[in-house]
C-alpha cells in the first residue's frame, strides 16, 4: 500500500503574505540589533539587571507606558435595570485614549460594557454600568478591559488591571 502526501497549493496571495511576514521579521531584527550594536561597552547592564531588561525597555515595556485601573463596588442587585458604579483611573496617557471596560458574570459571560474617551472624560473618575436583574444572577462579577492609547494613526493597547465585586440578591 502506498501513501501519498499532497502539499497544498500555494497561490500568489500566500506568497505575498510569506514575503510580508519575512519583511516584518527582518525589520524587527534590524530594529533590535542596531541599538544594541551602537551601545558602548560602558553602558552594560547594572549589577542585578538581566539582558532581557534591556530588551523589554527597548520594546516599550512597563517603564513610562500608560496604565489603567478599575474598581467595582459590592452592592445589591436591585429589581429591574439599575446603574452600578465603577471607578477608573488612567495614568500616563495623553488626552487621546480610549478605555473599554467589560463586565462579566460568574460564568464568564459578558453582561455589560462601557467605553470612555479621554477627550470627553477626566483621567480619573466614576462611571456606571447598567445591569438588569432579569438577565443576570446575583453573585461575583468581574470588570476588566483595554486601554488604547492613540497617537496619530498608531494605536497601542494596554491591558487594564481588573477587579472583582459582588452583587447580592436584593
């Protein structure tokens, strides 16, 4: 019995994608290699610092990057549809940012969301989410999201430090 293995045909589109991927990979390697080669030997990492610390800061790691925190408040799940407070704080971002928050119930299903734009709201404050008792069950809820920093056409997303809160049966 003979077994043949066929290789899927690769058309011009997949060839363009492979070429584009190779170009992006080469550009990334070049961007990483140039600063490290141009660094004088006297600027070696300090004692206790690892070589990966330099790579993380080179790639735009935690130093100086914007961050956001969010905090829900425990309470009672009231009858009908009610607004529940959520506190937020955005640190280190310019005016043009977007904070997208998602509230999930104990099963992990998304039950509410809110978007805040830095041009319209303060960097620190309170917003409200609306939950309807007919569509959710009392219990543990989590709120998390994404902070999108915009500079011209570039957008950089940062995860939001989330929180868990409880809504008891009202």
